């Protein structure tokens, strides 16, 4: 089997930095709240500000830079992301933290631009594997960045973790400037033909499915530190270890999701993964007081949740190749709208049902995504079939 283009691994490294910086606050939310003199709910909204900027303003920047060389667009995104990281690390108030997270969200256009570049570098039948390679960096952020950030924050203060993320962003910016070819052939995003595409049920159903399952995930994950401690209280070391194991499961899911999409088709792969995700959301509160059982559920959750990204991206790219760069950005928008909505739902609901029961609040969103996928499967052109065949 032919290996993936080396440039995909550089893009994966960029997603590792972006993902680590974006999600590190999930394990630090209680410390940030204490340090800035605010509530856990208010600190959790740092994810909402990041998510909204990613959902609304990052796609605008993707289009605005659509005619630029891809290298310049990627470097601008990393520069914005690095500055936003630094503002967060310097924060003395919750408003300053929100501002930094907002700027990071705009800079996160690195991810959809990188995904569009990945699609341009491989043949159509290898898109699933190419996308899973690029998004492997995002999965690894849960293995490296989030656990490391939680450990550093719990032992040295939350701002130390954010400074590490700032340094990593700066290093990635320098590395991209050095290693990215000056002229990489890949289409930029454009609004041309987008209106007609967005009137299609098959495209809209994919975008709404992304919104629903990410709302489910981040209703819980935005407060994962307090959730895990409520289920099975433990030390800082065990918390960071739990997050690392969850991330490893995500890495496995990312790889397997891409391979399964190429082998079995994206829609059948997603049916299995969404069903598994919903089941784990229902099961997680029942593991209270049982660390081993909780970890089994967390591993299956991680594998299922991360495994969804490559099949979803593959479906969009297959349905409208000419609009793929912008559709991938809009899919990222749905991802982060879901992230924002999940954080906004999870904070208030934690006060009503308790952190240990937040997964039950999240489960209906995952079930809704599974049902929408099932409905869309009965409509023409909704799935991506096995490599080399027509869409199902």
C-alpha cells in the first residue's frame, strides 16, 4: 500500500497543537474559575467563546483567504492562534480569557484549510485515510495536550499550562514557515455554487448530524474534570492518566474510522459509531464508584466519538467536490456550534442534575444524530459507499 504524502503529517502536527490548546481548558475549568474569581459555569464558557469564533468567523476567514497561496493562509491562521494563546496565558480577568479564546477560534481555520489540502493530495478512494491521518493530530491532543495541561495546571497553576500551549503554537508557526512548500496546489474556498449545495437534504443532514453529536460530546467534555471527579474521586495524576487513556482510545478511533469509511462506506461506519456513542452516554453515570468500569466506557466513548470525523468529512467531500473546502469549514462550524451549545447546556444543567449525570443530558443529542443518519440513509445520495463505488 502506498504511504501517505509527508505533508499530511505536518498538518497532523498542527492539529495536535490546535487541539491541545483548544481543549486544555476542559481539564482546568475548576482551577481557572478559582484563579479568576468566577464560577465553573463562567469558566466553562471559555470553550463557548472559542467555539463560536471557530464556527462563525473562521469560515469567513477561510473564504477571505481563498485566493491566497495555501501556505500563507496556514501561516496567518497559526499566527492568530499563537497570539490568542498568549492573551489567555496572560489573563487577569474572565473577559480577557474570553478575548484570547475568541482570537484562537478565528485562527483555528488551520484545521479546515489543512483538511482541504489533504483532500487535494490524494486520490478519491484514499480520502478517508488521508483525513484520518490529518485528524490524528486532533486525537493525539487528548493523549498529550489535555492530560499534560491538566497535570501541569493541578501542580503548577493553570496559567503554566496555557504558557506551554503558547510555546507549542509558536514552534508550530516557525516549523510551518520552514517546511510548508511555497506553492501547494489545492483549491481555496469560494461561495460559488454554495447556495444550491446547501439546499440539498443530503448535505444539510450531514451538517446537522455533526452539530448534534458534538453537542452531545461537549455537554460532558467541557466539564470532564468535574464529571470524572464526581464519578470516581481521585488524584491529579489519576485524572490526567484517565484523560490520556481516553485520548489513546480517540487515536485508535480516528485511524479505524478512516479505514472503515474507505472499506465499508461512511454511512454504515457512522451508524455503528453513533449508536455506540449514545450507548456510552447512557452508561457512564452508572459507573459511579467503579473506576475500572468507568474506564471501559470512556475508552469506547473515545473510540466512537473520534472515529466519526473522517467518515463525516469524506461524505461531504464526495457529495460536492467543487465546494469541498468551504463545506469542510462549515462542517467545522457545526462541530464548534455543537461545542458551544454543549458547553452552554452542560454548565447550567450540572447545577440541576449534578456533574455525574451530565451524560444523561447529552444522550438525547447523540440519539438524535443517529436517528437523522438513519432517515438520511433512505434518501438518495446520502452516504459514501465503499471505495470506488457509487454513493449509497
